[in-house]
C-alpha cells in the first residue's frame, strides 16, 4: 500500500470529518490564505487566532486538483517538485498532490537563504517550485538563476510576475483522482539533511518507506480515530510529517499551530482538545519556565484529555522529563530517535512503558534493528561506546547524485548514523554524541552531550552547548557555551564550582556566556558556534542578567 491510498480511504469513509486545523496567531491581514470555500472554515473573532479547518474529503480533492494541474503541464513521473512554504493548511494537500501525480516531492527548509534555495533546487533537479509570500524576496534573487525550474507556482495573494497563481489554476482542474498508478517501490520524496555539518545532502526515499512510517508511528503511539495531534515543528522536516502520519493512518484530526510561545501551545491544546503533542526540548523548557514564573495558570485550561507528550530530534535531558512529570504526572512520555536518512523518527524509541529508562533513546523501533559497532563495523559489547547503526523499512535509497557519500553510510542494508552510543545491560541505547562532535583533548575522548546533560541540572541554565576549541598543548579543549535563564545571573566561577562534580578531564576549560542557536527542528547549530569562536572572538567571562 502507498500513503495516497490512506488519504483516499479516509475521504471515502470519513469524508466530512475534520482532517486538518490551522491555528495562526498572526494578524488577519498578514495571513496568506488562498482557499476560501464554504467547506474551509475561517474565523478570527474577538481577537482569537485565525482558525481554518479542512475535511478529509476536501483534503483529497485538493490533492487531486494539484496532481491534475501538474499532469496538465506535461510534468512527467518522477519529476521533482519543490515545496517552500511555512506550515499552513495548504501544505499537505500539495504534498499529496505531488505524490498522486507520480512525481517526487522535495520539501525545503523555510530558513534557507537565497543561495541555499538555489543550491538545493539544483542538487535535486527540481522542475517545479511552489513557494509562499514569505519567500518572495529570496526567490526574486535567484528566479533567473535556476535553469532546471520550468514553473514557479505561488501560494498566496499577489504573487510576483514570474510566478503563476497556484489556486486559480487548480480551480480549473478536476477533483477526481488522476490516472496514475503509483507503486510502493516508486520514488516518492527527497528530503535534505539538516546541514549541521555543511551544505545539506539530498536524501531519496520511496513510497514503501513513507507507508512504513505510518505503521511504525501508530504502533509506537497508538493513535485512534478520536485522537487529536498538535503539530508545531515544520512540515518540511521528516520528524513532523512522519509523526503526523499516525493521524493519517488512524483518520484522526491534526492541528497545525503557527507559533511556539508557551501560551499559544497550552491555549491551543485546551481549545482544540489535543491528546498528543510532540515538542522540541526548548519548547518543553519554555512551557515549564512559564508555569514556574506564573505566566501560565494550568487551572485556566482544559488539559485532562492530553495523554501523551513526546520529544525527538535531539538528545533529551533526563532532568527535563523528571521536571515535566512533576508538573504533568498523568502524561505518558516517549522519546523518538531518527534522522532524515531513516525517514524521521521511529528507528529507535523509548516506549511509553519504559518511563524508568528516561535518558535512553530506547530500543529498536517497530520493524527496526540496531547495533553498536566499532570503526571496523564489528559489534561491541554492552556498555562500550561505538557508532549506532540501524536497519529497517525507512532506510533511504541513497544520497541523490552522491554515490560516494551513500557508500560511506549504507553498508549491507545498515545505515551508519554517525551518532556515538552505548547499550546498557537491558538493551536500551543511550546517545553519547555525534561522531564528528567528539572532542579529543590530550588523547582523551570527551563527549559533549555528557557535559551538557550535567550542566542542565543547574537551575540557572536555560540551554548549553559544548564544543571543542583548538589548543596548542592538548589539541582541543572543551568549551561550554551557556545561556542563562531570564531573570537569573551567573558567573564563570559559579559554573566552575558546579563542575567540580565532573571528572577533571570532562570539566570545560572555557566558559562562554551566549545565546544557543538552534535550527527549526531544535538541533543545536554547533557549526555556527564553532565558526563564531574558532575565530578567536571569545566572549569574556561576565555576569549575565
């Protein structure tokens, strides 16, 4: 089965039920709305955020219209169609329209600068590019420098002259399913790596992998028809979309929230009666901080239906979840590990039944295998640190047009993740660090994640990143970049005293107070920090308020 069949099934069996809701806290005049039909309800009363909703039937019809638009333009099977949109209710119907046309969807990071957009469009051989109003200036800069792009479709009001009005054109197209027979082994999507180690690589997946993510996600989190999933992370990323696949396979409602403030999140959970919420570490921290500061009074909200909070995309400090459980003692909790090369979350997961193992990323996910191996690919024993390798139905086909890079990470069906990990006596896997982030100081391997987890236990620290800096004597030293919570002050001496409980070789040799940059999926942008501090522009020790 392919996932477009799940959409068609939902349209047939649950056509009038709500599939998607978009909550947009922005002002109405800034809202890039294009679909205004009786079936698409929009409201912005009494200062409440704009709310739009779409049924399963309309979702499927719109996907069909876009597929038929592509076919009417002579776009052939396996043509690459780029999506450059902020999260919105139009995003998923356009994605499914691409799949229904037999084309390959190419979601793109909405933080890309103009040169990065051009790079990814060229790398993936994109022929059609869909973009929204937030990207006009960036597309202006490269519109005449993308020779492979045949068509630019604009989603919104008043697009630039070189683009075509996507919705206007779709309105003339049939809402019936296109005459394309899509098979599970057909190529389906190209996702880009996060780019935390340089320019992103293009990751090719087939339809079988997409469908397997639906099955894995539902097996892990038990989505049922009456669940409501709150989706906040960007849909271009595999993590957000593959967690939403649990809503697709269960035909349950999902809410797309365009806003990450703690107040918006809690208010949306209450108003929309959300039962499952996937958060990134910074958002969970911000929610707890807002509650502690009295900015959110939980008694004012309806939250009893909220059954599951899960986190992924990065290592999760055990201290954060322990703190969360004190505030929300009735929540199930899960953490999910994955990467775009494994089609997002699920290749390893903790499992809601294993709350006593918080701190681990878990065990192999449904349908997956995992190993810890040395530099020669040999299995290591329990407790030994090595590279995590995974094997399962979501492993990528290849890095598109990059066989050398593919051969480095794909070996006999195993995906070598580049993450250093160890397995305990019970078979639970713990991340130690990224292989490329390991600091080698005086011949000792120092794993930054271990230091970061320790420092996060300090109640003055909001966020922290540890990187290696060059040192003439030791080769590298560990430097801790620390972001202090609002309203607190802290000195270098306090941090050094706090670190006395660490083994001497693990104690940071340099303390830097600064903000921690994170990408839209919550990952710390360590290359940004390395570039900033390798240049020698180190921030002097100081008291931050």
